[in-house]
């Protein structure tokens, strides 16, 4: 008991030190409520305290920008220490539609602290060129700017590039003064980079910056949903010159070039700094044109996918179509949960349009006569697992009896809400680079229970957006876009049986907690991706299977599991101290900005 208390104390202090008291209270209260304990239940006073310790996001962002500016004051000294000083080629597509936005962009380029660059302006006709020359100040420090080239044809771009990296910058954006220097600094530490993108924010007409988008590292499935690599993205010249750009429209040049570059580049790197601001006003995003470009991409890659667009949210809804009608084994661990299990099974039977599945129920020593009688009424496979409750062992045992090419691990307290759920999951999981898929899980009040898992550098996992309305567009609509994650919950997790066997299934050292996160990390370690899809929405109420194994004298066992599994997890995965690659290092636990310390 003493050892357990010491471990719990250390874990608590680590979480408070790294992520603050607010997050610790959030996690502690949720865990205690899951265990049905009254101690420290969330009440008005705790909520009030949480609000008091939350800094204003705008104040924290101003502090962040001040620190960024301070870090660049020694730029002249640092620049002299850089061994590699690449030249940047900046391409500006200019047309009538974006003409009113070019001046702020052009001025921010001229004001760059790092001045080893050239500009190529792509204009559609000579009248626009003359207008540009007339209205723009083509001088810098009273000297004429000589590193500008005007061209009118897209197929003339590549032969006019003299830089080492190419960046297409659309009018409507404004650069941080140290943007080019920060990219140069990054390249000196990451010399093999082929594509580099940055974070960004928004700016008003007075230059006030707000609403930063602190992005994840490279996530192809998020990129399919939204072009999050824009607006500031640099491509190595050798990659850029391999692209076929002759037929590209100037209005979609930026998007199509980046999309084609990601096809051939394996070294896509992320600078976690907001080095570009999007002006509050902007012109058309060309959704239809970009939809057609993305559809052509899938055709080239021979990927059977349908692209739908949501012009309100500005994202693409990707549907990967199912081929060859594969068998899916749905595995449901349970104990003494007749009522909740029946709801789950009946919802699968009645509301699943995809019919090629089997259900395997893994019972863990049920004593309830009603539950046993219910099993006899089912035509599905019922397995008896005789050991003590162990999520990992129970699922591994069931897989030995599974006939499907795909395995779906499902909690008994879930409920199917939409008929296309199973084919949506199969479609994503069928992709060659995908190893696991998780769904959007909601509580009965339609708030988020799960939308992917973030693994903090303490080793603790959390569900972002929990208790937020499921249709919220909070934090750039990430609730409602497909994207890579480090882990998804085992409450509804699909994987290929072949991959599951390859990594030897669940690690049974994780009897209750972290088994799903460990499985996902091993899938990623094997070269596959773990993907969250919002196209599948299910009800999940949480912890019924675990709680059914408890009596009044053993509730504290869940606390033991939580602590022991946590320390087993961080011992097995020491690299998590570097942070979650799909969660920006500038963010705290709830997508708020970290407190800045000077």
C-alpha cells in the first residue's frame, strides 16, 4: 500500500508540474467518478478554482510572441554561426482576385531579417504587372529591389528558380519578420528536410495577431481533410523540379504543388512556430477545384476514395470505399452486463448496413443468471474467459477464435448510431499504410467522449475535446476531421488481423489501462498509421465492463491498476518524454497555450 501511495504521489506531482493543477484536477475527478467514489467529486468550488487559474488565451499568446521576438534579437550573432545559408525562392501568384492583398505580403517579405531570397511574381497579364509596379514600393532601404522576376506562364517557373528552397506565398498572408531566419536556423539542424511547414495565426488590419494554429507533425490523413501545411511551406528545389506543373491553374497552384510534393517526399518536417499570419479577410478557397485535384490524386495512387467537401467548415470528407467484402470479427469483452450488452448487440444487428461480420462475446466469469440465459438466446460465439479481469488477455484469447481479416474491439457499453459505421471503419483500415482506426465516441448528451488520444510527456493519456459538443468546430474543427493520432481508444478500435499477429497482439501486462495505447504505439513502431475518423459516431458511456468486475471491497483495485499500468507504460515507452508527434509542443493538455516562462 505504501509503495502504491508513493507511486501515485509521484505521478500526481509530475502531472501538476508539467501540465498544471487544472489538468490534474480534471484527470483526478474523472478517475474518481469512474470508480464511483465521492471523494473530490467535481463541484462549483473546483470549477471556480479551475477558471481562476486559467490565463487568458490572448494574454498567453501575446507572451508567446514576445518570447519569439526576444529569441530573435541575437539574430545577427546567430546568423554568423550558421554553416548553411540557403537561398529561398518566393513565388507569388498575382491576379485580379487577390490584388488588394499583395501589398501586406510584399512588405513583410521586404522586412525579413534574413535576406537571402528572390521573388518570382506570376501574373496573368501585362496590365496586372504594370499595376503592380505602379502600386508597390519596389525599394528596400532606399535601394531598388533587383531580385524580382515577373513571369506570365506557369511552365516558366521552374527554369527561373535559383534558390535552394521554393515557397509559394499567396496574397492574403503576412510573414513574421523572422520567418526566413527561423527556417534557415531549422535547416541547419535538419539538413535533410525536403518539405518544411510552419504554424500560423490570424492578423487584423492593425497587425494584431490571434487565434494561432499550433499544428501536429506530418499527418497525411489530416492533410487529406485540410491543407494544414499552408500558408507557409518550403519545398526543396530538387523535389519541386520533379513536379509536373504545366497544367496547374494559378489559382490552385499552392495546393496542387504541395499535394504533388508530398507524393514523392519522405522527409516532411514541421517548425512549431507561427511564422505566418492569415489576414482576417481572404478570397475564395476554391473548394470545388481543390476537391477535383484531391480526387485526381487518389486516382493516380489507385486509391478507391470519394471526396466530399463541406464548404461551411472548409474541410474535405474522405470516404475510402470497401472492396472485396472482407469478414470483420467484432470482439466484445463483458461480465454480468445483460442489459447494456443486449443494447450493444441489438444496435449492431439492427443498424449495421454492412453484413459480413461475426460477433465474439468474451465473458469473464459472469454469475448473473439473466446474463447466462441471454447468452443461450444468441447465435453468436460466446467464449468463457476464466481468469481475473484482464482487458488484454481477454481480447487476445478471442482473436484466436476470430475468422475475420479485420478485428474490431468493442466495449459492451457502446451503441451503434449510424448504419454505415462498419464500412467506414473498414474503408480507412483497408489503406495500405493504416494499422488501426478509431471512431468518434459520444456520451448520451452528444458531447465528445473520444476523438483520438494524446499521450503527454508524463506518459498520461487524455482525450482531447472531452465533454465538448460533438459538432463543435473548436480548434480548427479537429473534432470533425480524419487525422493521424498516437493512439485511439480500445472501446472501438479496428485493426487488420495480420498486423495484430505481427506485433503479437495486446501486451497482457496492461490488464486494464494503457493496453490500447501500447498497441497503437507498437503499430506505429511497425511502420503503420493510427487514424481517427469522425465519420463513425457511436455512443459510449464508459467503464461498465471494468466496474462489473468490482465489489464494494475492491473498488480501490482500479486505482492500483491505473498507477501500476502507468509506470509500466512509461518504462516501456521512454520516448514519450519527447511529447506526442500529433500534438503541438506549444499546447497544454486541453489545446490551450502553454504558460510561457522567460
